[in-house]
C-alpha cells in the first residue's frame, strides 16, 4: 500500500471556518512551539505533533477539531493519532496557508 493512499482526506477552508464559527470547532496547530510563535492563525491552539499523546487529555472529544500544520503531513499524522485515541470528530485542514487565504 502506498503511504499517500493512507493519508486522511483534507477538508477545505470554508468547511473549516463553518465548523469553527457554527459548531464550536477548535483549530489545532500541530507545528512546533517555535513555528507557532513565528506566526499562527488567530484563535488557533498549539499542540505540537510530538506532544499529541500527552496533550490530548486537554481536548474535548465532543468538539470538532480541525488540525493544521505547514504542508498537511503532520496534521494528517495528528488526525490519525487523535482518531486512535478515541477522537471521532477530527478534520485535517492541511496547510495553514489554506485558512489564511480563503
């Protein structure tokens, strides 16, 4: 099997914005603290990918979670990890640039 075939499907910006505005969605930036400090989407919460297994306890499983990063690779990994940890309402936005340009 190809690694690309296993990538979680990404959502588009309008859908992410709708979930955040109308459904209480949380925008979760899984880049490093250093990357996040250099610029982030207003209102986003930073939980680096390498800290997902520790930090997931602070997330609400009932709330939609929209994960993002630079390219979509780490957000796809975060989505898979959160799904494994029992989060069913996780969506992969992919690149933060998608959100900033829509």
